[in-house]
């Protein structure tokens, strides 16, 4: 701040009674406030004419802005560490990096374990060094999970379980990978894979369908489940599991805000799928954030910037391709 001392005319703007130190503090507060506002965003997917496109809005549902208009359906998104770009996955295997500043879509090409089939559910790790995705092998109808190193270009098989494995999502520290798995027609459960020791832990246990998992920084899980007879948003933490919503509509795709005081989700409770928000401590005091006539879904809060000391190191056993 010392190298940019306020000029005389700044005193007139802020008031002649203010001293230079007060002015400097005021400018610092203004700068800090603008940074917070810039981070206070939510990305989501909404239908525009023929295709599901990427949009951005304030977390209160105001100031919506369409970011893409390319002719394909977007199905999954995740934030880059700088919060200035999004990784976009398409329904037919499209993969692009979307810049928020100029709305430019840059196609990405990664080496795939199965060349014949496109990747699905592609997500980026919090430090931007790895991608996780599902892919259907040529010899089965069941999708399998893979971890892709953007530094080495190598793919590592995750889990090697029976049945479907799909919809991966990284923990906020990048040390765990949550995903969905189902090997029968009656249940679908949430699992956690540890990148450090390759261990697997089942987080839900055959209580019908448990989908759309979103982990918090404190290891609480928000997810959608029909265990109560209708798809509601549930929370599982050290205290147990409880339903957060109770509505005849379909509630799905929860996402935690960066301060974990709010959960946004998609819901059909208004007749058309749109984005709603609720505080974890409330009893279905949800408020509607979007009002798209054709529908809006898949909300994703903009996270806090990742500190350099939070970046993860790929464990040694993951630095080579496993057969």
C-alpha cells in the first residue's frame, strides 16, 4: 500500500476529515470486499433452446450469465484451482477448459485406457493435477473408474469392483475419491477410495439408491437418496444420517458452499427442475435460486482458492500404470 499513496482528490471523495491512514485502510477494505464478491459465485447447467449450457450466477440467484453456446449438451463441471476456469464434460465425451474471462472453450485431449469409448463424469482434483472419470470397457456394460495424471499422462484403475462405478468426486484436500457403485438392481451405494493406501470404504449400506455425493471439508456427506420413499437430500456425518429435505419433488445434486453454511441442490418441486438452497440446520426451509422455464441443474459453488501447501503429492504406488 505504501507505493500507492492516496492523492489529494481522494480526500474529497472520501471526505476531507479522513487522514491518509484512514484512506489507506478504506481502500484496503474496498479491495478485500471486491475479491470476496468475485469469489461469491455459483456455476450451473441450464437448458438454452436445444442444449444444456454452462451459466454463472451470484450465490443468491442474482446476476445470471450464460457462459457457453456451443452445440452439445454439457453434463458435468468442476472448478480449476484459480477459480477463473471450469472443466466441462459433455454427454458424448466432449472435454473442454472454459475460461470465465473471455468464455473461450479450449478442447482437451487426454490418453484413455479404452480408446473406443469416451470418458464420462470427468472431474478435476482441487489442485488441478489429476482428473477422475468413468469409462465403459469394451468387454462389459459396466463402467469403471480411472485416475488420470495431468503431469504424467498415465491412467490408474480405481477400485476394480464388480458392477457399476461412476460419478467420482474428490474430497476438498484431494486425498480421497468418492464415487457411486452398484452391482445389483436394488441398491446403489457411496464408496470412498484413499489415494494414499488404495483402501476402499463403503459409506452407505444397501439402503436403496444413494446418489450425487458431495463431501464437505469436515467429511460430512450430502447426497440424494430414495431410502425414505422419495428422492430427498440427506446428510451423513459423525452424528448419523438424516434427511435434510422433505418434499414430493425430486431433490438431487447437492453441493456445499465454501463456508459450508449452505447446500444448493436441484429440485423439481416447482414443477420444472431448478436450483434451490437450504441451510443444513433447517427443516426444509429451502429457497428457489433459479427460475428457468426449461430447467436448471447441477449447481456448483465456487470454492475458496487452494493454498500452495494444500496441493497433494501423488503417492508412489500411483505413479505407474497398473494393468
